[in-house]
């Protein structure tokens, strides 16, 4: 398993985006976290097998009913998260 970090841009703060992502990631039994950034973007980190990565990206793109994702930047991380998915 690997960890991946995402920076999500768009209308993603103040629209229940983090809660929606965490709920869907927990349902999919993924581990990681999601948090707001001071610049209005959101950071998400997930630990999963590479074959499940597209599932998480789909969750990020879906967001909440009132969010609008305009961009997602992805990078790899060395650390692993195995404690479920949380909002920070």
C-alpha cells in the first residue's frame, strides 16, 4: 500500500465537502484524512492499494451536492495512515 496526497481547488470549503469525502472514504474502507487549507483549498491524504486509487479520486471529484471541484493535484507520500478516514 502507498499513501497519496491531493490538493483540491474549487468551491470546497463551507459546503460540507470534507464531511462528504470522509463519509464516502469510510464507507469504502479507506484510511487517511482531509483538512482545510488557509488558501481556500483542501488537502486529502489516502493510504490504499494503487488499484483503489481511482475509487478515491472519484470520491474527491464527486464531493458534496453544493461543492464544485475545479482542480486536483496529486503526489505520493512515504507515510502510511491505517486508522480509518478522518476530518482534521
